[in-house]
C-alpha cells in the first residue's frame, strides 16, 4: 500500500497520471493500476474521472493528507534504521560504576558536539544490572569492565575496545609489606560483594592461602576509595591509570605480591544493531579507547618485600 500511496501523492503533485509516471519512472498504465488498487483496498473512489484529466475528489484530498503523513513517517523509520543516516534520536548508555568517572565527559562531549541531533541518557549501575536492562530494552549500549578473556552472556554482543589493570595500593606512609601474608593481615577497602574485581582479588588471595580483612565496603566510588587508602585506613584496589595521574603520584604506594595480575577488558555491550545511532556509538567507543591509550600508567614506587621499596633495592644492588 505504501507504493500505491506514493503514486497518489505524486499524482496530486504532478496533476496528471502521465506526470506521476514521469516522476516515478513508471508507465502511465502502471500508475493507473496503482491508483485503482488503492481505491479497491480502501473501498472508495478517490478520483473524479468525470473530468479530463481526472482529479482528486473530496475524499481523495483527505486521503492524500494522511498518505503524505504516512510516507513521511515511513521515511523517518527508514532513517532511524539506516546506519548511513545522520545519527539522531535518543541514545541510552549504561556505565558500569567503575567506569563512571569524570574523565568520561570528554568522549561524551565529543559525541554531543559532533552529533547534535543525538540526545543522551546516561545510567550508572552494576554490570549485571546493566546487562538486564539491555535485555529488557531499557538501554541501547553499556560500557563495562569484564575479566580478561570474558564476554557478556548471549544474546548480548561484546566489543572489546581497551584494556586496563588494577593495582593493590596503600597510602604513601603505609607499612604493609608486599607479600600475601602481610596483605592477609591488613585491613581492606573494597567494593561490596557482587563486584567482579573484588571476586577476582579474593580468588587470588585464597589461592595464596590468605583471606582479606574487610575494613570498609564502598560502593564503586574510586575517589572515596583513594581518600581512605591515602589516609591509611586500609589497602585497596585502584586502576593503574587513575593512580598514575600527576596529582596522585607520591600519595599512594603500589604493592605487588607474587603472581598478582588483575587485568580487565573495557567493552561496549549491546543487543543488536542500532541503525542511525551506529556512528554515534562508534564515536563513543573511539573516545573511550583514546582515554585508555593516553593514560599514563607509569608505576609509582612498589614493594614486593616488607619495608623495602623496589627502586631502592635496585639502586642498592648496583653499589
């Protein structure tokens, strides 16, 4: 019916069947059949054929108004579904708590500046919660951390865009040794249960024969974690890119016990294709990737033996 409605619109615009045929690159007989088929579908005559050339009757004029509206809406739908269209519409982005920090404003600002017709709606949450919202159709994409080598559960689609790693840290004045036994006795500042980072850390500690003593459970607030660690309240996990910032260098000390590795993948997760919003999501992915590539992850002073900074031991060994 849409093509028949288009024939009606072009007939009204051209003023004749021949003119409509020229505009649609069809024969006059094909246009005549389309108009007749539309009349049969609606069960009413739309053309006054008592005149030469025929013209729309009163009902035909009213149908014409609706036909134009329907065709405009159809084009809007096609534009919404086309990845080649200019990005527009509402883009609902979920951010895992561990990623929801101030530096993300740069890729978000770049997206809105380039694609002014895109309206963003941001939501932070636990990774599992974001997955559920994606599956429920409440989010379009989610930026999350995943354990290295893992992907989101199907039918969700995972695009790994960057890598990150976590460090065990204490305040610069701390006296906790860099071995698992010392870390097992130390108080810890961690995310609450359900956090993938916490689970991975505890798994590695249990394999080393120790269990962390929890002094504080702070819900995914990296700045509060840092403040508690700097004050000496406990040791904790922080992103390497975060503690390598100029304003934090010298305020914390990295503790790297034997075989400790906690690498993460930064991923954009979605259910399927997003049509006209595809290029906006690609720009967001690019911006987040640049954040991690540009991060200075030069390591602060580390200890792997109680009380002896690694860089000092290295200098002593040369004497």
